[in-house]
C-alpha cells in the first residue's frame, strides 16, 4: 500500500518512504500537564493516533516506534502550583493521568514511549553543551541562548526570515540577547522553583530543547545502543521519519526544535516528513473562554452546563470526519448525527468476526490520512450490509473497537416497551382515549428513542442522545 503525506517541510504531498521499513519512527509533541485537555488538544492526539494505526497496519504492529512527550516542567505548571498551594509533582501526576484517561476515552492508543521532560534533563544539558561548543549557543547572565544567526536555515519550515520574524513577532527583548529572536535553552531557577545543577548553575530547561533531546534519545541513541538501527537508518544519522504536531507549533516551537537538533548533530534535517494538523473551532467560532464555548474533553464526556455527556467514540468520529489539514468545526448537530450513525453501525457489527481492512478504507487513510473519505467508504459498506468489512475498516480509524463499546449497549428492554405501546394502542382504538399512548410516546422520544408505529406493529430504536435512565419507572 502506497502512503502519501503532505510534508510541511517541502510543502508538497509526497509518497512516504520510511528510512527503515522495519522500524518507522514518529515523534509528536504532547501536552504540558497543568490542566485538563481542552477539545482542541484532542485533535492532534486523535489524528496522529490514526497515523500510528495506519503505519502499524502497513508495516506491522512491531515495526513502528511512536513517541509522544509530556511537558512536566513549565512556567504554567509553576504558576498553577503557586496559586493552588499544591506541589508541582502532585499537579503534573494528576494532570498526566487525566490526559491518559481522556485520550483513552476517545480511543487513542498509548504511544510506544511517553517520556516526561524531567526524566531527560541530563540529555538536554548534554545537547545544550554541544550547541555551545559548536558555536550555536552562548551563555549570558545564567541563561543559555540559541544564536539564530548561527543557523542559516532558521525559519525554513515556516518560510520566514529572521528579519520578518523580528518585525512580526512580539519577542521578549532581554538585554542579554544578541539577537531578539535568540531563544532560551536554559534559564536560572529561583530556590523555590524546580531546578537542576548544570554547568551554568542551578536552572531549568526552556521548552523547545526537551523535544529535541527526547526525540534524539528515543528515536536514535537508545536504538543505536541496543543495535536496533538498520544499515538504512545508520546511513541517515539522527534523522527519523515523521514529526507531527498542531500547526500552532510550527513557529517558534518546531522551528527551534529543528535548529537545535540539526546544529547539535551537524545534520541537514531533523525529520524527513513534518505533519501539521489544523486547529479546532466550536460552532463556527474560535474556542475561547470569553465566548463561553470553551470546554474540556472531560466536560464533553461527562456533560456540562446542563448538556448530557457525549460518548468518546462520538467525539472521535466527529473529529475524523474533517481532514486534518482543514479547520475542524465542532457542532452539536455533527455529534448528534455521529451518535445515530455509530449506534446503527454498532448494532450491525455486534458479534461479527472482524475481517481484513477493506482496500477502499485503507487507500483513503493512506492518501494523506483522508479520514473523511474513509468514513464515506464505511457508509458504503454499511449500506451494502457488509458488517465484517465495516468492522475492520472502522477499526483502522479506531472506531467500533471493543475498548469504546460500552456506551451503545442498551440496558433497558425496548422490546417489552414496544409491546406495551402496541397494547396501549390497541386499547385506545377501542376506548378512543389515546392519553396513555401519548404519554408513552412522548416519554420514549424524550429519552432519545425513535418510535416507528405501523400497522405491522411498533418498533423502538435508540437514537442520538439515547438515555436509558429516563425510561426508568415509565
Ligand atoms: Zn515539541
């Protein structure tokens, strides 16, 4: 199966050729752990989870290494600890678990490695020392800064020149910077903030260096030491296959990662392919606290502001119905439609043995992760009644999986209710009193049950927003 991906580095859709098909190596920037993941944070996790599943399908489950980090040292975390009076360790441990639980609820598989920045300080210090030695970084007033002018390719990923950046960006002007665009690799820590001993005094790393150091360690150095890099991989030192993240990270974060990794290792590229997902909106508007349309993944799962909870599988389906390179608009209407579709599909594939992934679905996903096209293929398979193919194709998107299955189980006996409604209708035909029929019908509708009444009988189908609890005591 040929895979093609839109490479942000070359700005082209290209055939994907892994450096080593025996071990496809992927790095994706993960969350900073100080708060619940908002809905927009779930998008890259879900998009790159589909990429992971695709690579596992095409190259084999044991032939993909996927690294997604946790940023557990950051000024936002320090601020959260200060305002809440809780310890940093407590906050990062709790938030990390929240993230894992929320992502599992939307069907995201755990990556091969989930490194935490604080576990890789030694590697960061080593990389910073290397950058200083090679003349790409300098020490000033306890800080270590990367000198952007030392790297001519700086700005290539986002297509900006250093001069444009200075003109366009709100850069922190610090007297110790040689160039306003120079960015922090290491900074001094006050005694009450997390800090580590270093050649430049007690301090903590800047944000960008952690991804360079962890990608280097887990996708190059460790496999090298363990003899797990092929000749093909060894011919491209320090280079791995795919680096992903939200397009809000292109500048400065990814630009800085590239500068650090390429200059420390003296190589031309950090990753062969760069993938960036577009941002998320809610009901056509940018999600923001001031617009009142800001919610977390957990809000959505559990229900918020008087709204009922949305199953994780529904969230995933809605996310994947838009291509990752287009802005994604979350709407309640899309969630309702997705829920109705998934309920129908789940009933169809119940107890069915999963078959091979159908070619149409695989082709769509392999075509630059065209998940919307893959969902269209699934609709065709469902329409044709091919439950085994539907289940297998959906599985490639992480849908209709056993892990996500519980929500659609119907815990009430709808057949018994259908019989009661049919009986009430027969009685009403005699008595001309339809009040009981109306009462049952409106209670069923309110619980999200679709009521189909015909001469042949009564059929009840759980629809979008189905809530069995509302049928209790009916
Ligand atoms: Zn990163």
